C-alpha cells in the first residue's frame, strides 16, 4: 500500500495562509468561552502572545494540536471544524506552549514545527497533579518578521465580542504591561427601528434594525450578524436592491445556523430565506431612509458602478466559455465619462427622491457605501453579494464627490477580486483563480472606460 502521510512541509503552507491577528485571537477566545470561561486575558510580552482563560480546561492537548482532529467542547459551541487553535499557532510562529488544568491535573505540551520529523512524531505532554483552578494558558512564540497585535486589533476584538461582554464575560488585553478591560460597543441610536423574532426552518432569529440618527455611526455594518457571544460578520443581508448606508442594527441567530471555518461568515443553505425575511420586516425603513437622504447622486453612482462590474463579470464568464480564448469584445458603460464636482440635492417636496435605486438581476453584484475603520477601503459581503466601499475613507469620499467612476470601479473590482482569491471554495467565476493580479486582470480585460 502507498504511504499518503503528508510531508511536514505542509505546516509551512498552513503558516503562510495569511490569517489576520483579529481572526486568530477570536478563534482562541471562542474556544475559551465555549469551554465555559468567563475571563480571557491576552498578554503581549517581547515576542510572545499569551492567552489565559478560566475555562474547564482541555481533555486532550495532543488532539487539540493534531492537524485534522477536532475536540468539541459542547453541542452549542462555535468550534465546528477543529482548526482554530492550529490556525492561530501556525499563522503566528513555529512554537507553541499549552498548559491546561482540568480535574486536578495539569497537562503541559510544547511543540516546535521545526522539530517534527517525517514520521510526524513529537513530544509527549507532561502531566502532574495540582491544586490550581481549572483553565488554559496558550503561549504563541512569534516568528521573525511577524508583527504583534496592536490596539486596533483589540478595538476590533471588543466590537466582535460585544454580545459576550454584555452577557458578563471579561476580555482583557495587556500591552507593554498596561492592562485594559475591553468594553462592549453598543448599537447606535435610531430614528425609527424594528424589533422582531421569527424562525427559518426551525432556527430562531431576532432583529433589531433601524434608521440611524444624524451623526450616529455603525462601523462595519450596516448590520452585525451575531451568534451567542460574538459578532460573526458585518453584512447588508436583507437590504436587497436598496442601500443600507443610513441603516444599522443587529441580526441575532439562534442555534442551528452554520458558519464558515473561521466564523467570519455563514455557510447555511437558508441564508437567502433569511435575507428575504429580514427585508419583509425592514423594507419600509429602507425606503424611508433612502427618501431622507440628501445625497441622491449616491444611487446614480451605485447604479452605474453596478452596471459596470456586472457587465465585466459577465464578460469574463463569456470569455471563459470560449474554447478558443478569443475576446468577446469590450464593455463600455454608459455615462461614465462625465464628472460632477458637487452632488445634486433634493428638489421639490421634502423627502422626494429624483432617481430610483438601481434594480439588479438575481445573483448580480450590488455596490453600497458603509462606514468602516479608516484604513479599510472596502470589503465584499458574500452574504448579500455586495461590494461595500468605505464612505469614511478619504480616497473613496473624494472620488465619490467627484463622480469619478473609473477610480471607484477600480477600487470595487480590486475588493471583489481579493475576496475571490481568498475564498476559492465559494467563488462564482468560470475560470481558474491563480492569484489577485491574474484574477483582476481577467475580470478587467474587456473594460474600456
């Protein structure tokens, strides 16, 4: 029989998957809270990051660190795929130390990927008796060149775990010896809102969604999709063809919903039904928010960008079907050659809108504006099939004000291409995705602006 044992070199591939610090730490916090912890401390000292919790402790350290194994904590936990601890370890460095106390026993194990041989054998854990309380301490040793998590990472962690913090869980960061207890981020104030609970295929959902008051801000929204102790993702699911720019709120999921590997999205067959159910409840708010907006040119820019990006994707799909590889022609959107220095204002009766929101075909890509962290230019929301551009980013704000569609299109397509390249298991294109530059080039091949 052939030997299919993987070469330890695969660990280097896993280490280069580009897992961000906020995702890595969120995985470890999830594991701690799933194990019954109500206190988690993340300490950065020198070239180490240490995560300490007061949970029930691990039952099998070796299984927790073995690739492909899964050590479930309970039936309602977020840990489904068994990759969180391994991803956090391998994305940060070669060495990890885990010490866990459970039922009067302390089990400790240190592993360095450089010492794992071709037979995949490693050190045995050390077990001793102890009177210490239960809990787990995980120490990650950073590889050279790996940056340490800074305050912006913990600001995002605070936002992600706001539901759990509100429920009484405590998350503390210690940077340069300075402790800080993370505070929950509350929803902004609403002019008018909808609060409702309903079911989809026996799975419970609760929504609290509204129109933002002037000067209120909903970062990484417009809606937070939450489950148990954390926010899974920011999404515009349920807005359909209307803009969520002036909206905010929380979509809280009950048990039974399924999520992606790193718990930053959904992988549930009922996602479309969920979006339809939310839209039924908030359509009047979306329409009212749209009518209240004075920047009616936003809808026109959105419409033109959506036409451009969907024509480009359709062109790339047509070319992929062409066995000869010949170009199927160029895509030239209407009305992209002009610029305006100032947006039109609403005229006539107060609240009257001069141009309707764009109408999209089913499955096509939507463009919208949302508020994000200042340094993020945009992101693709796969749940709502929406390219969200950061209205607070100086470049986006300036190009939008100038109606510079070519520049906005380049940004939107770059955001979409980046998502396609990092989500190859869920991409809707018909050609092989080989990298960001190649993907962006193929999509924009037929565009003439």
